[in-house]
């Protein structure tokens, strides 16, 4: 009896680890952090930070976003299962322990919970998340096989997941700065999608995913990364010029961004996969730094 219980506990633990791997919990944590920082330092026009943290609606929106994007990661993994077995066999060990039927049940559960939580806020928040969850499914089912649309859609959906916190607020102090900063983060996300295209080229090619790398080749992907990096720096310079009172912090951010982008572009020039993985880690670091600098907007 004890042996059976131990075996059951081990299976349960493995399933939990597999589910955490499947939903990309670290990305969800980063998204939630970005939402709270955005609520406190970007959208809080005339509202105290303490009042925002006391608001149940704010926490419900963050929880709704977390559950719905967890469901989005699950359905994306469902459609990408065979491709991921080629692209990253070492990191899909836990994923393989989750059956497709169980994954689909979790997708429905997480999405439903997310929508129910959003229903306790306002009608327009609920409608937003209904549309957002639909877009996540449509991206996984259709869009991620279309060249350029795949990369743009993934980046935009990531930004939309963070900006959903703005549904709680009625006024924005400076919408142009918000859009400009969102554009900078969007370029970071787009660069990451391009780097992921380099890393996943073999599986994408095998299963008909028409990424920029598959369709146009390695050199074209590198050129795209160079161009987006340059555009990102231009947006950052505009932001520095626009923020007179805190420009010293964003000059520091511009210097950090320039250094990391130079390193990323240097790494992707290599034909070695290990260097592309380092480039991917550098982009993730850049995204996190960008999120942390929200407090100076």
C-alpha cells in the first residue's frame, strides 16, 4: 500500500513538473511582474500606488492574464509537440510525460478559470480576455506557420498580455510615452522571435513552419536582427529625449541596451548553435531589464 502511494506521489510530482514546464511558468512570472510595474508607474494617473495594490480588480486582471497565457502556452505546445522534439529534445523531457488529452483538459481549465476571474471585474475586461484567448488559440493553430506574421503576432500578443492591466484605468498620463515604451519592448520581443527562428530552424523546416529563417535563410535572418536592433535603438533615443526629468536613467538604459544588442548581433553572426543560445539568453535579459526600467517612465 505504501509502495503504491509512493509511486502515485512520484507520478503526481512528475506531472506537476511537466505541467510547469509546459506553461513556461517563468514567462508568466515576468509578465505578472511587468503588469504590476506598469500599473504602479505607467497607468497610475492621479492614483496612489497603495490604492492600486489594494484594488481587487488589479489582482484579478493579473491572475486572469496568468491563467489565460498558461493555457496559451499549453495549446501552443500541443500544436508544436513534434517540432519541439527535434528543436529542443533535452528541454521537452517533462513535456513528454504529459499526454495530449491531459494537456487539452488543462488548457480548457486554465482558460475557463482566467475568463471566470475576469468576469468578476468589468464587462470590457471580460470581452478583452475572450478576444485575447481566442487570438492565442488562432496564433497556435494558424498564424505561426505564416512567414513574418508568426514573429509579429507572437511579439504583439506578449505586449497585449502586459497592457491588459491598463483596462483597470480610465486615464493615462502620457499615452505617447506608453506607446513608445511598448514599441521598444516589442522590438526586443521581435528580436527574440528571430533568434528562436535560428534555434528552431531544423524542426520548423521539417514540419512546414515558414519562419523568416526557413523562408529567407540565415543571412536574411541576421540582417533582420540587425535592422530591428537599429530601430530599437532609434526608439530608445527618442524616449531619452522625451523624458527630460529622468533622462539620466534612460541614458544608462540606452547604454545597456546598446551593449547587449551589440553582443547579440555578434553572437548571431556565428554559425554555432551554442552561441545562438547565448544570444537568446541575452535577449531575455534585455527584456527583463526593459521591464524593470518601467519604474522610471
